[in-house]
C-alpha cells in the first residue's frame, strides 16, 4: 500500500510539473501589441506573415541577414522590437542567422512540438511573433546557446555613431 501511495504522489507531481507556465502556449493577450490576423496580413509581406504569424521557417541560406557583420541591432520585422545585437551573432553553419544571446526583454520563450518532440520556441516579447528556436549547441566560450532565427522575421538597424 505504501508503494502505491508513493507511486500516486510521484505521478501527481509529474503531471502537475508538466503544466508549468514555461510549457504552455502563450495567449495573445500577453503581448503589448494586439492586432487581428487580417491586420497582420495587411502589414506584413507573405514571407513575414508565414514565419511570424504561422510559425513557418524560411529556407536555409536564403536570408541576407546571414552576411551582416556591421554593428547594429536585429529587430522584429512586425513591430521593430530590438531582439539581438550584431556583437552576439556568430556563424553556426546552419544557414540561419544565429546569436548566442538576446537583448534583455526582447524575447519570450514558449515551446512547440511540431516535429514530434519539444523544442524551445523564441517569440517577440512585444508582438508574440515567431522568430525561431533556441538550442544548447552554441559557442561554449560564451553562453553555449544558439538562437537560430528566421531572417524574414527580423530587420537590421545599423548602429548610429
């Protein structure tokens, strides 16, 4: 009987821990910018809408942002929220712009299971647009993180001197 009680407690704890806020899909109301899908479709290009609002992925090596090395910031293509700085960008070889850390407060974490396993999804903290995913295979000498972003989800703003 003790073993059964222990097993039930462990099972209840396990089920409850899978319901944490970090694993739940965010609600649109959590984001400062609120627009209808019709409004987003009118404001974004087809590629931006596909990635930012439908969680799509661009083809690897297709983004012009892969080649940017000049100082500046990468911002959300939907709302201009600052996301990443060039100084934290690195060549990952994956074909997507990659960074080892975001700008504080620029992103929101969620999860997705579209490929049959859980991935850490990265959203814009201001509008909730899908940006990409974060993985633990980044540069060991910095954060060890690889923020693998869709170039079509971002714009680049050069640093002004």
